């Protein structure tokens, strides 16, 4: 079932498959859409959505400050209530993982389990956070000046995504099309207002998170293995699983392994 849900005038595109418990909600990464996760179908009800400002049919958001993490978490809470969802197993990848963590901290009563794939709690050091925000602002300016295609080509050349070059060409083409088919202004403002440098530093709040957390990271994703180890130490109820043979985007590179990991959480 595909439906559109208005939240404060913004049209969220939502796809729901499956039935019964548990209910899974999937939050995609930067320049992704809900379709990125649709091959992941664990037991139960699955909810896939395009996050605020993302997707080929998303309207251009004139007020960039609406991309702030606080507004995004509030909008998701309203959306979940409009869909009458029970407490969910919330799965977030990369940018979506940062958003999922912020959501669980703000609305723990709406989350049964939190699953973070290649995610971080932000940047603890203020100087490093400011530097990252400056770098993200420069990327945002490049997007607006050069357009999505040029930016995505540079993005796909980053070492973090090198393992995706090993995938069949059809998969690589699918992901490339997912990345380019967005409104450039929205993507730029996402970086400016909810990038890793702009988002809140969640590290000090992790000890108070009263939600079970599962950390999934690819064996080839050494940077996020280090971050996952720090998250594991800081969270009161957390477990870490490293998925063999894959990089940053586990669900895209190894959907069967990813689905099995999710189902194991409810066995």
C-alpha cells in the first residue's frame, strides 16, 4: 500500500507492506529514498518512507531551517501517530541513523527497538563540529552551483563507497538514479541544517536512552566500526554486529544478510 500523508502541509510518501507484529520503520540515508530499503522485508509490517525533502516528487522546501533535526523528529512523531503505529522497530542508515537516534532520544515511548546501520551520534568536539559544518556548507554550495549529477559523481568516488563498485552494474545504476533524482535545493539544505556538523551532539545523552539498540556495521567500513565501538560503550542497552564482506551500506550490498540480522532480533 502506498499513501501520502500530510504533516504540517508537507506530503510524506509512505509505502506499507506485510502485516502483523513487529512494525518496522526504515529511514534512508543522504540522497536516498524509501525504495532503498524495499528489498528488506523482515517478518511483520514494514513502513518505508521518503524523508523530509527527499524523493523525485518532493516539493522544494523554501525554508531551509525546516531541515533541522528537531523539526524532523517532530514531523516523524506526527507521522507515526497519523499512521496509528505501535512502538516501532526503527531502522536508520547513515543520515537516517542519526535521525533515528535523535527520534529515539526525543520520543522513546514510540520506539520498541532502535537499529542503527553505519551511524554516529554526531561530533563531540566543538572545533571539529564547526569544521565539518563548514565543509558541509561548501558541499551545499557546490550542489546548488553544479547540480545533482556532478555532485553525485564526486560522492560516489568517495572511499566509503568503494565496495559498491563490486556490485552488479544494474544495482549501481539503481543507486545512482536514486541519488540524482532529488531537488538540489533540498539536498543542499539537508547538508546545511541536518548534516553531521549541524546536528546536535547526542553523545552526552546516550547514557539516558532507555531503548534497546542494535548497531550494524560492515566489515569493510572501518571508520564506522570505530564509531560503533564508541556507541556500544556509551549506550546502556546495546549490541554490535559486524556483517562480513560489505562496506558502509549493508542493506544495499547484502540485503539477505541484513534481513536475517533484523529477523534475528525478534527470534
